[in-house]
C-alpha cells in the first residue's frame, strides 16, 4: 500500500503498466474480436463502466480532497473508502460469475 503522497506517481505508473500489459495480452488472445471496431457496450456493462469511472474519483479524493479538507484528521478514511469500494467490486464480480454459471447450467 502506497500511503505517502510522493509515492503516488509510482502507484499510477504501476497501474498504467498493468493496464497496458493486460490490454496487450487480451488483444493477442482475442485477435478476431479486435479486428473490427468495438463499442464499449460489447465489452463492459453499464454497471461495470460506472464502477470503473469511480476509480479515478476515488484517486482524486485520496490525493487531493482528503488532504485539503481533513488535513491530519481521519487518516484512515482514504483506506476505508478504498477497501469498501474494492469489496463492492469483488462482490459484484463474484455475484456475476455465480449467476452466470447458474444461467449456463
């Protein structure tokens, strides 16, 4: 966990590297899908897109809003938000996999 403000660029670069690597793997694995123009609706559902849109907002809160508003008070709040937000995402993925498996069985 990167908790210092000076570690934020490293964290963002690691995230960007991970995203680029995952994109490269997915494109090479599903080459026939990416040979045509794709709309985001074919890849992500609306709920998934809303969840992913919240991630930059969470980073904005962690990096800018929390230090300005709360200063030294409530240092656990960003970690709490990140944990709850991640838990919601994991539970959504788990439920989607379970209900998808039930539908196909």
